[in-house]
DNA sequence: TAATGTGAACATTTTCACAGCA
DNA sequence: TGCTGTGAAAATGTTCACATTA
C-alpha cells in the first residue's frame, strides 16, 4: 500500500494544512538542523533532535511525519535533506524582502539584526513619519516617508512587514500596509490590529510575555508567611 | 472578608492552576481593560471584550471564570474590579525590577522601552561583557560587567531577566543568571537554554516568527493559477 | 538492536447548548 | 431580554504501544 521505498511520497507541493503548533516547532527543528549541518553531521535521530530541543522523540517524529516520510528506520533522518525540505515548507530557499515600519528603538534593533538574513529575510526598506528620521540611513537602510510606502512595497514586491510604531499609530499604519498589498505583519505594537482576513498578523507583545513569566514564577517566596 | 453580596467564591489567593493559553489571553484582557478604564468605562460585557480582541464571548467568560465569579448576569463585568484582580494574578500591583543582559541592539531597545513601566516592570540593571560598554549609561541605566551580576541581582532582589546576547554566549550567561538566583528569563537568543526546572524560560524568536508568518501566507500567489 | 511511522488512548482546549439571574 | 456560568460535545494536540524496516 505504500510506495516503493526509494520513490518516497514526500507530498512535496501538497499544501495540506500543518497544525500551527507543529509549524512553530518546525522552525526549532530547522534551526537546530542548520547547526548540525554546519558541524558536518549528516544523520540525526528523532531522539537526538528531541533531546536538544526539549521535546520527546515521538513528538519529533509526528511533526516530521506531518509532511512526508523522511526517516530511515534504524538510521534516522538525513540532515541536509530535512533542512532543504523545511526551507521549502517555510518558503525560505529564497530570501524574502521585509519592510520595517517605525524606526524607533525596536525598529532600529530589527534593522541591525543580522540573524534575519541567515533565516531567509532581508530588511529592504524602512519607513517612519518623523521628518527628522526620513532620508537618514539606519544600518545601511534608507528611511522613507510613509507616503512612499505603497510605491516602494509594490516596486520591490515586498509581502512581509514588521510594525514597530507606537500603539496610537498602529492601526492606521497597519491599514496603510494592507493598502500597499502586504500579506503578513509581525506586530510589535501592543494593539490588536483589525484587518481583513487575507492579511496574516503575528503579535509580539513583550510586556505581556513578562507578565506571563511573572505569573508562572508565582508569588514572592513567602519568607514570612 | 469581602463577601458582601451573595457570598461570591472569588478564590482570591487560591493558586489553582490556570491553563497557559488562558494566562496568555488574560494579559490581552488586562491590556484592553486598562484602556477602557482610562476612557472612563465602568462596565463591559464578555461580548464587547471578545469583539475587541478577536475572541468569542464564551471564550472570554470561560477564561474569566477560571479564577472566580466576577460578572453580573444581565449587566457584565466591572472594569476596575477586573483590572485589579488581573494585576493581582500577574503579581503586578507592584513594580518588578528586571535585569537586561546583553546591551546590543535588542538590549538597547528594551532599555528604551517605556511601555514596560506601565505594565509593572522596571529595568533596574544592565550587564554586558564588552569593556567599551561597561560604565556607560544607556537610557539612564548603568551598564555593569557580568562579574557584578550576582551581587547586583541579590542586592536589588531582581527575579526576572531579559537575555539578549549572541547565541554563542547565551547558555553561559543563562547559567550565570541562574547562579545569581534569577527565577524567570525572557530569552531573545535563538538558542534553547538548558537550565534547571525551577527557572522559567520564555523564548522570543523573531526570525522563527517571520518564518511561521511566511508559511501561513503560503507560496507566492501564482497569478494565473 | 536501533530506529521510524502510526493507530489508539489520553489530555487539553474550544465550542455548543442551555440554566438561571437582573 | 441581555447577560453570566457551566456541563457536555467537539476539536485539537500529545503520549503510548507496537508493527515494521535497516
């Protein structure tokens, strides 16, 4: 019932839905596999991968099995093959241009962040509405006025944006991004964006994460009751 | 006690475990409720809250019910009361000191981030191992050498840290933090930290989030099918 | 023996349906 | 009627047990 073993059914371009939690873990796998590849390791078992990332071996196999048969029983997974396949899934065999909107401290940090390129992303344009910033270069990227957003995004074919403006300006800027044809927004502003469904938004709320961390730590060790 | 109306079971200090996904949403509720309070709104329904945050009304009620009975049937929830209760849950009726380790671009962004104070966090100390940074002030905070970490953390009673050092230095710095008695780490380094269980770690991997966003957007819209 | 892949059991989370209060 | 609170159903996610392949 299954195909020959050599011709492996990798359901390559079939976009059957991978669960979001699995997708989140796939980027962990990719990160670690890239490290292993850099160290010259050519095979890896689900156990090794899981141990390195704090997951069970079964979880790793289930996740990897969600997009095709890759492993060789008794042997493990081929590192380079998996890296290729995961990049294909994330669409990062190529490099994607990203726009940064808001060149405050967070925007600046992203412009300076070298790690992005290795992962397949390149900050290709930056926007701000502060006239004092416009025309300057930050980490080598020219800061443009918001009025040039649509034109620049279209000309460069940018589909991803990072939104790092103050809360009060976020919704409006997000709508500008939509108008410009952006497909996905990584949102650092502590605001829920109200946008059409065809635009994907991933929120990143640092203060909220600290609150949650504080909850899980619990009350101060009641030293005296 | 405060049972004024019908004895309402608010299980105030009972720390029965709230599920992690609920906790994540509780910070969303708190954020929005604080806004409503600032606007002078005194009551809110689960429906209104849900609409504002992209959740169903049932989800909101289930979440709020997970730590006591708060709503008044036919009326809704009292905004200020909920704000107080949520702050109590997150432990943020008081302000907590936070240490930032690594004063690169991300560390700097956090030092400059005003939003933290409003949420109950104050960056009280910064550390780096680069001698050129040590002794300088960044956003008003003195940068100290890593060798002073333990002493400073203990003296100031700091229990939360943000780790923003390069991947290669992350594990070692994290161990230093543990030694110093830190209880929770917000980890910006793209590395899984291997630490004792009693230290809580919340990872924040920006490149990974972009990858996931790219996955959900899917392949470039093949314009002619 | 050392691995993968997977159905079935289990656990968690979300949604539904509705009882009951104001 | 408008709203909360909640048991039960449905959906989603994780772990277990084991067949299978190298």
